[in-house]
């Protein structure tokens, strides 16, 4: 398959763009998981009887 | 990043020898320099861990090397595309600087294999730090090979007489370099904050359960 120079330049920049996009998506998914875990821990902390109460 | 893209793809003049494919230079070289910097930062943090013994340097070293590996992979991919556009080959094993960069990249890929084969704790942190420090020796070798080889794949554009390009091209390169560095720094801070938060939450869960 032959590639034109313009296509290859576009491919180089597109690869970087896609990499950054995927990286940001992974970080966003991780932040969503951390948010869920924080909410769970808040529930757990509330459900626990306070010391001395 | 947007300004860098406009400068690189629209404003910068076309190179007389390479034509449009030279525009890959504005993304490939800043990414390669950032990869070297991230590996160097990872080794520096590893040195601080071994020197001061503070646990936080382990995570900082790991995240920097992780960033370096991502930017290293991008360097190899954009470099292969540039080689194909300019010289008609994706890769050549006869070029020392390409092979040396691949060795550097694979060396730091193996860092993750070492790290995740050990149990979490001070032993893993120390072993990873020592490995990261060994890898830093490859950075000047890989960087200087590009200057010493002087073959057609990597023509030296930054000489003692200054950059061998027009003012606009040099300004575009500097803006692109600043943009990629800022991107790497942002990703480093975000990943580090995420990992620290993850560790804190794990600790909190243990306390609460």
C-alpha cells in the first residue's frame, strides 16, 4: 500500500492525538472509580458507630 | 497545544529538501526530548529514594517512567512514519540511533515487569529504583548517537552555529516543545494525584473495615 506524504503527516499527528485521547479516557475512568470508592467509604464511615457514642 | 498545531501545520514554511513530511519534526523531536526528560526524571526520583529513603519518591519515579514509556512509544511510532514519508522505510536495523532508542524503550518496558513481579513494599521500591538508575546511562548514549552518527536518518539541525532552520521554523519548534512539555507535566501531575488518592483510599478502607 502506498501512502502519500500528506497522509503520513496526518497519520503522525493523529497517532499522538489518539494516544492522548486514550490516556485521558483511562484517567477519567479511574477518577470515576475513585469517586465511587470514596462514596462507598463515606457510607461505611457513617454506618460505623462513633467511639464513645 | 492548539497554537503549536497551527504553527506546525499551517504557518511554518515547507522544507526545501523534505517537503511536507518535515512537519513531523515539530511533533517527533519534542516528544523524543520529553521521553528522555521523563526517563531522566524517573532516575532522579529513584536516586532521591535511595538517598533519602522517602517513600513518596518511589511513586514519583514510577509515574515519570510510565510517562517516559508512553512518550517513548510515540517517538518510535512518529519516527517510523517520518522515515516512511521521507526515505521510504518504516525502520532500519543498520541505524545505531534507532536501535539505541529502541533498547532504551525496551529497557524501561522491562522496568514494569520487574516492578510488578515483586510484592509491594520497600524491597520493590529499592529494586525498581536501582533498575531505573541503570537505565539513565542509556539516555546520553542514545542522545549522542544521533549527533555522532550523522547519517541520513537523523540529520543534525542544532549545531554550534545555531539551529540550521529559518526563524519561523525554530519558533514553531520551541512552541511545540513547550506544548508537549506542558502536556507531559499535566499528565504526570494527574496520574500522580490519581495514584496517591488510590493509595489513600486503600488505607482508609483498611482502617474502616
